[in-house]
């Protein structure tokens, strides 16, 4: 099987062979071809010449180098590394892939539910053994998902020959919780006290509430994305934070998350006032034109806005809600007012309306009951059109 070369910029190439990839610097296409030939040789004659002896830790290193680091989103990769380094590798790292059995995974997941030791990795890279009181079923399910994905890749790369042990284990069932949100009275109470806050905080809250944007999408907005002339907000990037890496910009969560959302006049007026306030205060954006920046003009940490909102809710004595709950509030309000699911999904940036239906199924059921009640009122036996006028 021949390898492939893809040029990404001046003197920068991506080599691919089988399911492996590597980014390299080369002065010419010819040098890149030589590096590809070397890359192929390394893979064909590398550490995996005796698959039966490969340990879980050895394969994870290759999995990270040749798949995860190039294919996964930075924040996803960071979370995976955390789970691998803190609990999964300490449990299975030194064991051969062929020796890990379904029952071993069952015992491992059971241990995670109770009090257990794990390795905590700090921002500076230092490691410390600490005690956990137990993980939620949802978090354990994430651990299971990583182990399953790693074995699937080992099978695909012909490193592990056999059935995926994780597929023979039932992952913890996670009860679907209702999306936390405010009702109309709570929205009104929040908006009343919100008027006393800084314009930047007012703007962020109202964008989330009226347009349903994710926090990362809000922090990624630049002023050219606010189309005051056409009443449109364009979502084309997201801002995220990872310890040790800081704030960085990436594409939105999915391709459908790149979208244009209509904004109401009240929001646009607020954003206009905020822009003028930002300019009056002399914010000099550092190589960016962001709406939300720190005192020195750099992109704001998304978690800084999240922490402010939690504090705002607490001191305003409002019902508990996190910043993401504003997005849920936006969606449930539209659904309650009879907006079709496809339109709501488009505003939220969901890939399909099925995603929206799954998340807000309980709200959609209430609308379905309203439809049944309407049919009862209009078409019950003995009623005529004259009776309904």
C-alpha cells in the first residue's frame, strides 16, 4: 500500500501510511518523498513486529502519535490524556493487550465507582497521587469509550487479533437528565438584575439567551461577525482554553455549527452600545477583533465568563443555572412558542434535528400533549364547527 503526502504550507507536509500520520518539515517535495519512504519503513519494521507482546501502554503511545494527536480536537485530546494518565494507564499500562479481559474491565469500572486512588497531573506537569470519592456513571462511560476506541484501532492496525474486550462489557447506563433552563418568570427576573451589570456581561448573556450560541462560540465572535446592516450574527470559530496551552481558536464543534443566526433589534442595539463602550475605554485588541477581551486586549478565557455568570446568579439570588443553561433556555422557549424543531436545530448548530429532539424530548412531549388537547377541543364527539366559533 502506497503512502500519501499532503502539503500544508511552505516546507510543511503531512505523511500518511495505512492509518498512521506524521507532520514533517521538508525543503522540497522530493525530500518529503524520502521522509515518506523512511516513515513507511519504520511502520512496517517498527515496534509492532510482535503484536502479541505489545502492552497497552506501548500501543497507547502509538495511538496518540499516529491518530489522536492529528485527528482529535485539542480539548478532546486533553480530556483523553487526563483519563488515560490518571486512571486507565495506571491500571492497565503494563499489561499486554492480549491479556486484558472483559472481566478486568468490569472490575475496573466497579472500582471507579467507589473511593480509589488516582494520579492527578497539574498544569506544570507534576504528578500527585490523590483519593477520589468515586466517579459518576457518565464519567465512567467516557473511560469505557476510550478503551473501546483504542482496541478498535489496534484491531484495524492488525496489532490485536481478537474480539474487542470492551465490546463484551456493558458500559454504565446514564440517565438522560432534563436540560436545565429558566421559565419566563425567571428569565424576566434575570433580565431585570442583568441591567446593572457591565455591558460586556449583558451582551454575552443576551447572545446566549436570544441566539442559543455555545460559550466558546460567543468568546470566538469578532466584530466583523456582527452584521448590523442585515441583523445577522455569523458563527465561524470557537474559543477554548486548555491548561498549559492557554486560550486558542478552533473551528466550531461540527461543520453545521458554522452558521448564521438572525438577531433581534434589542440585541443589536445592545451590541452597538457595547462596541461604543469598548472603544471609549480604549481597548486595544492584540491581533484580534474580538467582542470579549481581557484588560490587555487578548481573547477572554471562556471559563472567566462562566465563573462570572455563576457568581452573578448567586449574588442575585436567582435559581441555580450555569451559563450553558442559557442556550437550553433559548431552545426551550422557542419550542414552547411552537417553533419547528428544524429551525431550532439550525439556530443551535445541531447536525440534525434528531439531536435537538433527543435533548429536548420532554419539552416536545408537552407540545405533543397540547396538540392532543387541541384535537379533543375541536373534534370531540357531539361538537360541530358551529360550537367552536
